[in-house]
C-alpha cells in the first residue's frame, strides 16, 4: 500500500518527511479524481447535444499543462482535464467549461491565500497563531514562540527597510493607486484597508513604491502616505490612475498639485455596467472599450456620443457616468 503511494526514493523511513509525501500524494490523487468526476458530470449533462452532422458539441480535449498548486496538504502537481465546448450562449458567444474546484491559473487554495494576511493582521502573536493554523490547516500544533518572534522581527525589519528607502533616484512616469480590502479583518473594524502605490519607470518597469495601513481610504490616510514618499525624495509623477475614491484625489491635489489625474477604467467600467441589466452588459462593455481604446480624442468623443445614443434613453445613470468623466477631462 505504501509503495503505491510514496514515490520511489521517498520512503516512510524518512520520518516526518515521509508523512508529508504521503499526504501530498493523497491530495494529488484526490484532486485529480475530483477534476475527472467534474468533467464527466459536465459531459454527461450535454451528452444529447449534437451538431447537424450528429457530432457531440461537448467533448474531452486532453489535459492542460501540469502546474503546481499549493494546498493545505502542501504543494501538489496537477494536470486538469480540458473540455472542448462548441455550444453558443444567448449572445452568440462560445460557452466555456470552468472548473469550480480548480479555476484557471489558480496556484493556491483559498485557505493558503487567506491564512498569511490573517496571521499578519493578528500580529503573529503566540495566542493567535495556533487557532489560525487550526482553522485553515486542521492542525493545532502551531509553531514555538521563539520561531514566531524571530519571523515577526525579520518581517518587520524588511518592511521598515522598504518603507524607508531613498526614492530620489527614481522617476515614476505614472502611478497606479488603490485601497485593498481583505476578507479577514483586525477585530471588528471593517474599515481598515491597505493603501498601495505602484509606479512605472521611464523604461516601462513596474514596481511597488509604497504600501501602508489605511482607514477607509480617507484623505488623511492617503495624504500621510503621499507625504511620506515625498519626504523620501519621490518626485511628482506626471500622471496618477485610480478608482473613484475621493480621499485619494483630494490628498494628491494637496501633496502633488502638478500631477495629472486619470480614472481607472476597470473600476469605471464596472460602475457603468452595474447600472445596466445583464442582457445588455456585453454590448455596453464593447462600447466602453471603443471609448477607452480610441486612437485619439475625436474618436473617443464620437464613441461617447454613440454610447449615449444607444443606452442613454433607457439607462440614463449609465450614460451619465460616461459623460461626467468626459466633462472632467
């Protein structure tokens, strides 16, 4: 039994490492079996759908390239089965099979993704570390207080060094900013967030400029972060891009008044689509794409007029969100 589970060269005699190998191999086999069962169920549901020549519209299409997925049992290799679905949805678009178990490009399980910010927000204290491990990994063993203290000190030192580095030698052509809200919270305060600034150099290289705790993306929180990067020598970027959070725009106008503003069209597009029924959202999204990717201002203004003509009469709120942004320019 063991020889069929443990790969050659990794035997149970290796002690605890052997247990880890068995757990990972078992997780890999269970995940592979679950993915195969999911695809089989999808194919069975579409078994009766045929084209004009009697050929099945939904068939297997081999396996995707093997990738490593980090799970609570450790890192496992998986090659997800693929499906060729030639059916069309109501809008004439090709239907696609999407696994609910392992989404495309997923590299880690939600438990692994959530546990690190949870541990960080709780300060990696000895009393909170063990419950966090037990909740996410099914283990109450935890780590020793000395290990936790050493990790905490090392990470805090890295963050301190990063947030105090000299920025005077780097010029960022434009910056992208956002407030990141996590699913895990510190205590009951759901208004805390993480303020992020990403800069783009003259050669197109993108890098993290600064990251800091914020409170509700307020003007004061953004202003403190912007003043800090200015104090460390950061020059005013030519352009900043972000969502509609009023706190940031007020702060950047005070700290870097010469910097131009531009709304993030990813968020703007979502805001516009939320004002429209689902049936017309695909067409509206294409129309917005024509605005944001226009070759010049004249083409963009023409696309805006077409959007208003198509959607303004029935859905004035959606049209207003596009028009107000053009007026702001």
